[in-house]
């Protein structure tokens, strides 16, 4: 059972803890459904609320991470404060300050926040960087994230010559790329699992956990595949994507199977995902980071750049007592 509490701020605003008031303009990692999926009794869902209307202006979730530490997020690509309504800087700063004081009162020795990439909202990311640094948070990580602004241009106009040739070869040889019904998520997952095992990389999510995401967010989970032909009997590549907001689609996993190297079907897969974004009015296609603990994976960077993706910063901060 999650504990509820209210922290007074001033005559107009208060901070509600674990009340899960309805709100607008969130991202998936700050939604109450996502929080409840991972929360324990020691975790907190903070909402800045206008007292007179009950309207939510800002949200952040913190999870206990060890004996005396709290993190935003525990699971997920990023956490941090999301603005549900336009908010004055002074109120945003007080919201963070009061939450920090509350967590310290519970014994926090460390508070960490992993922020979204700057490309998701450069103005808010800039403000949060300023606020966090002035509140004695220190930079703990700086990753390079890769994304593409979705516009009316065809995907083949965004990519390098080599990937354009790969897409054309795939189409000429009868490969089929399309979105996959959500009920086929296990087949998509099996392609990803085989790809990661072959490359020696662990999967951060089990099939059971993916099933939980599908059941919790059927409207936000999207799956894509490249088939060898129209029979769809052989899946050569697949992707798991998540709608983080109404305008941002995130490629959580993608990969191809052994033996598909001559086609490089990821290029065709990326083209199909991009077309999906165009049709569904997504404004940004995010394919994640290409650094680990701030160190660049040069091959992965080259791969994403050649597919037309470009960089933005993704920062993490920590306060330590």
C-alpha cells in the first residue's frame, strides 16, 4: 500500500504524494500507470497541484534505490520533472527544492535524476539543467542520444548512399516491411533476443516484462518487422517501439537475425518506422543513446548517422549529502 501525503507550498499550490491525480501532457515514464507497474511501498509519485482546481502542473516519480538513495527513474530510459502545464520558474524550483527536502527528511543520502534528451524539449531541459546545478546537483552522466525530426521528406532522402542502396535491394528482392499486430509481440521479441545473444549484449527486459508493458500500455506499444517475402513465414528483422508522448516515438529494441547481413534489413525497418511516424503525426523518432557511461560506441554512432539520425545531449545528475 503506497503512503499518501500532502506538502503545503503556498496559498495556491501544494505537492500531493501518491494521489495520482489526472493530468495532461506527460510522457510514458512519468505516467501513474508506469509508476504503479514498478513501485514499492518506499516509492513516491509527486504532483504539483493548484489547490483551487486540482489541476496538476508538474510531476516526478522517485524510487528508493538502496538503503539511503532515491532515483528518478528506477526502470526506464529517463525520469525527471515533466511539466503538465506551463509553469513559472520560481514554482518549478520550489517544487524541486521541497521534494529534495522531503527525501532528505526520510534519510536520503543520495538523489539521482536521469533527464530526457534535450531534443525532446530543449527549453525545459535547459531550465532543468540550470535549476539542478544551482541546487547542488552534480553532473553524473552525459550521453549522446540519436533522433530524427519527422517531416514530409521521404526517408531515402535522409540517409546515406549505402543505406539507400540497401533499402532498394530489399524492396527489389521482395522483402516486406510492416507494422506487426500487438498480439505478435513474442515473435518480435524472439528476433531481438537472438540478435542480442549473438552480439553478446544482455536484454534489459524479459518476455514477461514486455507482456506487462503490452497489457498496461496497449495504446503505446508498437511492433515492426521485415519479412523475407509476402508469406511472412520468415522474420528477418524486428523492432519494439514505444510512444513516449503523442509526438515522440522511441525505438526501444531493434535487430536482425543471423544470415540477414547481405540485406541489412534494419535500413528497410527504419524506413518503415519513419513512414509510420509520418502517418501517425509523430514529430520525433528517437533511437536511443550510442554511448555507455559517456564513452562513445563509434560503430553504433556511424550506423545511426548514416541512417540520418543526429545527436542531442542526455544528462544525468546526482545530489549527495
